[in-house]
C-alpha cells in the first residue's frame, strides 16, 4: 500500500488538473456513472468531535474511495482518503485528505464562477480565513477571476494574518475587512467558508450583481447566508439529492418559503453542458462537498504518480 502525503499531492496536481477532473466528475454524475451513498456522521459529544465517512465508486472502474474526516467543535479538520481495489479487496493507497478536499472544493467553486460570475467582476469578498478560504482565493486568482480581495474573520488578527499571507503569495491587492458588510461592499464575487450557525450578513449588504460561493454550511442546522437572498436568486448545487438533505442555507430558506427547489435550484453538471448559460443578477453556488469529487481527484493523483495499475 502506498502512503501519499500532502507534498506529493501538491506536486502531482495543478489547478488545471483539478478543474478538468471536477468538470468530468460532475458530468459523469449527471450521466449516472457514480455510486455515492449518503455521507455517514457519527457524533462524539464527550470528545467535542464528529466523524464523517464518505464512500464513492465510479461504475466501470475498480477503485473504491473512502474518506474519513474528523471535525472538532473548534473547527479543526483532519482526514484520510483510502483507495481500495475492489478486484482484490485490498487497499491500494492512503492519501492525506486535506489537500484533495481543498483543491476539489475550490475547483468546483471556480467552475461555478466561470459560468455565473457577473461580467467584469474582479473584487472578491471572503468571509472566513481558514484553509478553505485561502484555497479559494488562490484558485480564483489562478483562474484569472479576481484582482482585489477583502478578507473578514470573526477574529481580526486571523483576517490580518490571512491577508498578509495572500499578499506575499499572490500579485493581488488583499486587505482585511473590519466587518462582513465592509468586505461585501461592491464585491461581485463572494466566498463564505465558515462553520456559522446563523447568517453572516443581511441580503442588502450584497452588490446588485453578485455570485456567492457558499462552502461552510454542510449540515441542516448550519447557515451562512441570509434566507432572504434566495427570494430572487438563481441557485446551483453540486448534487440535488445531497443538497435536499444537507445544505442548511437552502433548507432554512425553503422552510421560510423563500426558496423553491424545483423552480430555482439546478445542478452544476447540468449548467456545464450549456455554452453560455443565462444568469440572474444574484446567483449562489451552494456546495456541501461530494465523495465523488474526492474519488475523481484521488484517482487522477494516483495516475499522475504512476500508481494505478
């Protein structure tokens, strides 16, 4: 069995690799090629932690992936991604799950922005300053979608540190914002990457034309976005069946009568088939993260490393 660490994965995979793998994964899912049981969750109140288990298999391929993630109440996340050969029932590789998760999640957001970002949008507001927030800035910048970034976090020192790190890495104007409203003012692109249980801002704080990439709320009780935003927004999701059970932002808006799944919500894979999809003034890509995304990128990484037989 091969052990694949962060460094090996970062050397093996580029953003272009991730975008291509995620585009193909969403299109393959639309064709019904992926088997992905619901994400299992196990809570450990005595530890202040929970375990998430995410399996996936693509029909016609022998590789079964199984991601096991440990999440603490403080927001710390660790995980491993197993790749098993179903022909032998033996593990082929064990990968560090974090770089796979960061890259596949950011790549999906980039795909959504390439489809639905307002014309000329160059300012990105990022709410949250953790690893996922940084990964999104790097990916959106590498894709040429942003020139200016404002970062807000509940702890001002964390936002300042993230802004300084991004300025050192990227040729971008990056600053820390004192409030969500200050970060959002005039921004055509927004990323929310937090474990919030309540909306981070009012719908009126958003620009008239904006594309929001909502990453953090992956359980029904979580919520980053104001329900009022969905009253007139177009909505993309990674997978409809998963969003209907896990996407807290959407479920809470639906409960208030502000979101109609049938009328407003579409899958990213469906929109990827359109050459020039029409977009409403305000759009949302709500991601909860799919095991099939991990499968696609993990298999690509092992192929790049010459480890798939």
